[in-house]
């Protein structure tokens, strides 16, 4: 009798790696769309939701092996559109939830209030899900 070796574990590793790579590509697409939505949101005289640029530059991705949090702007004083110094604070990095392949977050501590009014992150998730043909499960 001939035995067939399917190399189950090797195949699984290759498939798992491909899935994680796809999840990461999707996460970076959501990050990109979130930044576009922030910059194109109605209001602020054609500048979207940008007053200092802090919120826009605080969008980041968390992955199992790292992320982009350290590449975002830090807390401090920034010059707003009116030319005044304003304080901006960045929230601590969000941890990657158990069994999650990626997380997209906005570090500006006031971002949740803007999100509730303009849905820049939620819309980015919806648009990306539609773009990839429904491969992202909606919760």
C-alpha cells in the first residue's frame, strides 16, 4: 500500500502565514482610508477634521509582531489653524486582543468624540470590507 504524506503541518504554516499577511495588508488599507476620511471630512474650511494634524498622525496599526504606534506623533504642544499653541495628548498603545490578527486605532485622546460625529474609522472599515469582496466579517 502506498502512503501519501500531505505535509499537513507545513501546509498549515504556509496557509497561516498567508492569512496573516492578508490581514496585515487589510489593516494598513484601513489605516490609509481612515487618514483619508479624517482629511476629507466635511468642515474646517476644506481641511476635513485637521486642526493641528495630530489626530491624522496618530492613526496606527498593532500587529502580532509589532506595529506603527511608535511612528505616530507624541503628546505635546502643536500649532492649530488659528496659529495658537494647543496641547494634544496621545493615549497609550492599545494591546492586540487575543486571537486577533491586527488592530487599527487612533491615538489622539479626543478621537473618539470626532469618530462619534464623523465615523472616519468605521467608514474606513466598511469601505475596505466592501473593497475586498466581503472577506472581512462584520460584527
